């Protein structure tokens, strides 16, 4: 009996000791650890290098130069620190990296992978472990439907029917286009953009002449572009990534295939697209884009900072206006809640409005599930290369849209080879 009684104070002492150790560990926390699996190499590397990657780098500089983010739970401001693994543009590697970041590295914040298929695979992993995932490059219609069962996932980037292709189809119809030809990448991005474009073109009376799906490894575009030229479409769409967008553009120039409307993306929305061919050569090429320096003073600041950091060829007029707000929302959520607890932060993202580069920024919530950034945050949907920059030439009918130029249709001819 005496032995059993002696166990009580020993147990209490153990509990007190463990609590003390836990408190000491909390007090000794010296950074907010952020993990990401990114395409440092592989086919998506050019996108990662010019899209969310520069935003991550710029945010680290800004936060740490300011002394960190104040976290009330720790009673101090904490700098941010990154752990970034290369997934080599491989979905399986990205999933393994994500689990390692959560389970082994025990990161405080999980940042987005890169690409529609990638975030579609990453979302259920993050949700499984109760990690908030605010997505960057990529967006999928199937993810919107899945959000009902993904309470920790928040999707930011405009995608095919939210509301890029409806706007583009309306623009083409208003200009008098009657036919369209599509080349799509053989992955989730291409499947969805091709499918939605077919429906939207049909809605406005534009006939789709062909939809040619090609793998990311495809290299011989000569016959494909010649087939498109023979079809003589009014609208030519390449819904693919830079390794396809760039050689298709080059082949079009070589053979003189110059339809009235050409839209390229993702790829045409990056400065390196203009740097590859020369901005005079791509005059009139359309792309997906949200904003430029003319959209407003905060956007002028945004693009100026990015250009100073990574150079003009790495500017992105589609994604970065939505990626800087990711970081701004994380900072505001942590400071408002005073914690790094994922459940608390998830609820804050789900129920609050944020003040970001986009202005009033918030999510449409899907039942008890995750959220999709509302369309009213989109300052634009369609861009076009004009006089050396991407102008914003198409947008929805909500008040926040800012068009910086009128759409040129038909586009000017390519330069003489």
C-alpha cells in the first residue's frame, strides 16, 4: 500500500516536469518553420522560378528585416525560415516531400506545391494531417467540388471556369470569331482547360475544330502546328506549360501561322516569354493575366519590388498578384490569433476578411469544408502583349476589375523570319 501511495507524488512530479520542459521548449522557439515541395528542377521549374518562388523569397526578406511576425503564444516576434525540397516536377516525389515536411520536419506552415495536378494531389495530404494549405500555382474545377471534404484547403488562383475562359469566350465572340483550335497538355490542367473551353466556345457559337492533347515530353511540333494552320481557325489556344508553349510559338513564327487570336498559357504570362522571342515579335499574343503596374499604386509597388529582386524576365502577370496575398494573409492570421495552431488558423482563414494587395480578400466556403477565393478579388482575367508589356484586356463584370488597354483583334502578323 505504501508503495502505491508513493507513486502519486512521483507521477505528479513527472507531469510537472514534462509541462516545464514543454514550456521551456515553447520559450526557446526561435523561428516560424515553413516547408514547401517545389519544382527546383524538371518541367515546372520555369514556372516555380517566376511565380510563387520569388514571392516566397521577397516575403522572407521583408518579414525578417522587420524583426519577424509577432506570435502571442511565444510572447515575441519570430523570423521565418524555409525548408524547401525539390520534387523535380514529379507528383509522387511531391507527396513524399509533403509528408516528410509535416511528420518529420514538423513545419509550422505548409506552403503550396506548383501546378494544377500537384496541388490536387497535395490538398488531401495536407488535409489528412490537419495542415492549412493555401494554394499557389494551379487551380482545378475538380478541386472546387472536392473542397466540401477538404476543410484545411484554401484555393487562390483563378482557373478555367473561374472566370478566365468564360471571359475569353465572350471576348472572341464579340470580336466575330467563329472557329477555334486547341492544343492541350495531357494532364489535369490540359484536360480541364480543354473541356471548359469547348463548353464556353459552344456557349457563344464558336466551333472547336480540334483539341490535340500532347504529353509534356512531346518535342516535334512541326506537323501539329501545320495541322492547325491547315484548319485556319480564328482562335488558336495552347493550354499547356512553357516547354510546350515556347516551341509551339516558335514553330508558328517559322511557318507564318498567324490566326486572329492566339492565347498561350501558362507561359505567355511570364516575362521570359517576351525575352525568348523579343517583345516586338509577340505583339498581340494573349495570355491569362490579372494585373500589371498600371492596375493601381500597390500593384506598381508589387511589380517594382519583384523586378528588383528577380529581373524583368521572371515577372508573372497572372499569378503573383494572387501569391503575395497568400503571405499577407498568413501574417495577418498569425498576428490576429496569436498562435501557430492549425485548427485556430484554419478557422480564421474561413471566417475573416483580409486586407491584401487585392484589397478586400476572403473565401467562399464550401459547407464545413475548405474555401475558394471569391471572384470579386480578381482585378483581371485576360492579358495581351502590347508594346512590350502584358496589358490587362479582359475581366469580369464585378467592380474591382481594372482593364489597362483594349484587346487587339486580329493580332498583328509575326515578324518576317
